[in-house]
C-alpha cells in the first residue's frame, strides 16, 4: 500500500464528514453529528498514520515542498478542530473547518508527493520544531478565520445548529491566543536556528518580514479583544483579515516572489 | 502633563495603534523589496543600523517606510516597557500573571537587543581563510581567528553534507577558544558568531621531485639553498600567468593554466637575479646556474574555508529575552484558561 492511498482515504473520510455536517444542517439529528465526528476522527487517524509513515521513510519530518506543507497544514487543522470539538462540542462548525481542510488536501493531492532529500542545513531538530509550531499556529489562525466567518453567519442568519455568538467569540479569542503562543515559539526557534546557521537571528527577506507581520498582527489581536468596540464583529473581521496575511505569507510569497523559504 | 504622558505611554490603545501603523507600513513597503535588489538585496550583510544610515538614507524616497516602521517599533518597545513598569508598581496579582509579565519583558529585551546589535554590531560575510592562516578581526582590535584545519564531509551522492573548520580564536596572540565550526554548529562567544558558508581549494605552489624521486612542495614565500650555495627565494606563486608579446606579464585566472613563480636568486658570490620561472616552459639560465635541479610534477593545492564572522553585542540579551518569552508563553497557556474562568481581563 502506498502512503498516498492513505491520504486519499483520509480525504474521503473528511469528505464524508462534510456531507454529514451538511445533511445535519437540514435534519438536525444527533446521530448524523456523531457520524460526521467519527469521520473526522477516522480521517485524522489515517492522515496521522500517513504522516508517521512518510516521516519514518524520510528519516525527517517531511515538510520541504508544497505537497508536504499543505499536507501538514491540513493535518494540523484537523488536530485543532478535534481539540475544539472534543473540548466544547462545536459540531456544526466542522462543516466549514473540514471544508477548508478538504481545500488544502485538494491542492496537495494534485502535487508531486515524492519525498525530497534533505539539505544539510535543515537536518536539525530546530527545523522540525520551527515547522511544527509554525503550522500549528497557522492552523489555529485558520480555525479563528472559520470561527470569525461563522460568527458573522450566526449574527446575520441565526443558525440553531451553530454555537451561540458568545461561544463563537470565546472560541475565536482562544484560537487566536493559542495560535499566537505557538507562532511565538515558531519565531523564537527560527531565530535561534538562523543565528546558528547564518550568524544573525533576523533576516530581512520578504518571508522574514511577513512572518514578523503575522506575529505582530496577532499580538495586536491578543489585545484588541480587551477593547469593547472591537469585541464580536470587529474581532471576527480581524480574524478574517489576519488569515489573509497568513495565506500571503505561506503561499503568496513562495508562489509570487523569491525568498529563502520557498513554498513552505 | 507628566501624568498624561505616562498614561499615554502605558495605554493599550496607543499600543494597538502603533502596532497597526508599523504593520501597515511594513506590509506596503515590503512589497517593494523584490523589485529593488540593489537596495534591499544585501541587507543581511551589514547590521541594520549600518544599512539604514549607509544605504537607506541616500534613497529616502524608496526607504522612508523603513524609517517610519523602525520609529514605530521603537515606540512600541517604549510603550511595552512603560506598561511593564506600571504593572510592577500597580498590580496586586503578580504571581497569577507572571506568564504575561515574562512575555512582555522578553519582547522588551529582544527589541532592545536588536537595536543595540544594529548600532554596535558588525558583520563579515564570506571571509576566506586558508588552512594554517589567521585573519585579524578588523572591527575587534586585538582579536584574530585562525583556521587550523578543514574537513569537508561528502554524502553518498556527491554534494558535501558538512564542512568542518577547526578554528582558534586568539586575543593578542593568546588562544582564547578552540572549536569546530560546522553546519548548524557555530562558534559562539559573547556576541561573536562564526558559521560556515562554503569551502574550496586553491593552487598555492608546485610539487617537485629531485634526482632520487623524493618529492618536495614549493609555495610562494619559500626559500631554497642549493648545493652550490645559491639562495633561491620563491617570492610568489601565480597559477596562471600570461606573457604578452611586448614582454609584459599579467595575472589571468585563479585556475591553473601557466603556473609561474617570481623568484630572486642570490648567488654564492653575492650577485643577484630576479625574474620569472614558468615551469611548464623553460628553466631560466640563472636558475640553472644556481644549481636548481628539481623537476615539476604536480600542482600543490591548499584547502580554504569561507566563514561568516559576525558580532552582535545584543545577541546574549536577545537570547535572555527569548528564554523569558518562551517561559512566559508556556505559563500564559495555563493562565489564559484560569483568567477566563475568573473572568479576569482588562476592559477598555
Ligand atoms: C509586541 C508587543 C506585545 C506582545 C507580543 C504582547 C503580548 C501579549 C499577550 C500574548 C497577552 C496575553 C493575552 C491574553 O491573556 O489573552 C498580553 C496581555 C496584555 N498585554 Fe501585551 N503584548 C505586547 C505589548 C503590550 C503593550 C505595549 C501593552 C501596554 C500598553 C500591553 C498590555 C497588555 C495587557 C494590559 C494585557 C492583559 C494582561 C491581563 O491579562 O491582565 N502589551 N500581551
């Protein structure tokens, strides 16, 4: 069996979960919700096995090309969703989050999945930690983006299956904070590694600048929630804009401009 | 007046505005970076302060946003410091929020360290040192770095996977520290950091054999005394010398073409001769007369290592900031939930 088959099976599970959540919007049945959740769990387990397998074969965390980073981004997003769903039972939000996850996998599956060899400067635990924190951070920002959109949907349409506005706001703030915390660790590990590898801890290339911007933006958001006028809708909008900044940093720079972090 | 300024400096709203301003400036400005490689392409080769004053200042129309963003970041640092001081004096629940305090202190230290390093640091990217040589750290009087040995490590499919330079840091010719510098394993001392960049081999002389086929290497700077008492000084070695029709000579490339030694002979009777010896053509008569009987066999190469040697006096402080920040973030991950349960948060 090849590892791509596992990933396709995982995508199938995520697709089923999206279908389940969609049907649940109409039927509002607890059973449907449980089935959809089980699909997410199965998809996540399959994807985890696939990731572990590829890691084992490569001998390093395989995140050095666009296929692998999209794959890892999707795995992190599923992990974050499960954290929130297990903790807060936010079932219906899964429709949007899993749809986003499928989009990432859709782009990944169309790309070359061969495992590239690792260049020596990346052969360090700093690299693995930098990437793990970075994508877990991105995934939490994607989660906040989804919660932001759902907040606006809930405000306009009042969907009974979605959590209340107060819960959505609380969860949005939590994912921004957790994302910021992990992204801070990513920046610290990256800075120490850069100092060891190049002799300076901040590089003035466009990817470096935009990563700093992502960090600064979300640092601002960690405080914006204290300002009454920004709470709720303002915060939801900021989460959406923030994810735009994340996407540009992750994909836009790699695809459109040159940097020392190609397609990461 | 003083009170208003202080409360403004401690204001969270001001912090958000300043951070937003810096974000917008950097966002807009950074999109110019790829289209002006001559301005922005070599920013990492000098400390940021040097770049600002030497490169950015003469091109203000294209770099003004950098000055704006730098000023706002300094303001944000001052703002965070004031907030921190204000907390130290006014907050009761100190232990409950030590995660947040450490995090903010970390930000202040890192920002301060970056400013310090940008002003007082120096960078020497791509410094070439041959094995056995030592270079003086010109920005750090009294200090020198010696390359004792160099060893590349090759992978199974060809390209090198590591380059290990064994170096000694000296101060007034006294060894201070000896270390191996390799990929992801730099030499670190205070704010000094030495990392590997590349390596190579360069021709430095020729290998000769005598009548008994014993080989002997001669490099530029060597001296030989022959059996008839003449002294031959090999003043310098040139790997590829070009001889023009008018008799003039020029240096062609660093690769081996027509190798040549510039030599000076002092004969036993005190007479002297100076000229060129190109072993691939004929042996000059004075060299024959001096009793030089060696035959050239091969080119002698010497390994060299290319290193980055940077000094950032703020680096240890930035590291301390990073440790505070990491600890702060980890503690805040717990206090975030505790604060939420207690509904404890500032309301502005
Ligand atoms: C780049 C600089 C800064 C970073 C990265 C940063 C980061 C953070 C983070 C992560 C939190 C925790 C949020 C939470 O618990 O939900 C926080 C809380 C806070 N920060 Fe900052 N901050 C920065 C600058 C500032 C400045 C300049 C001020 C003051 C003007 C400030 C004032 C506060 C306050 C009042 C809190 C709430 C603490 C509490 O729970 O009572 N921060 N900050």
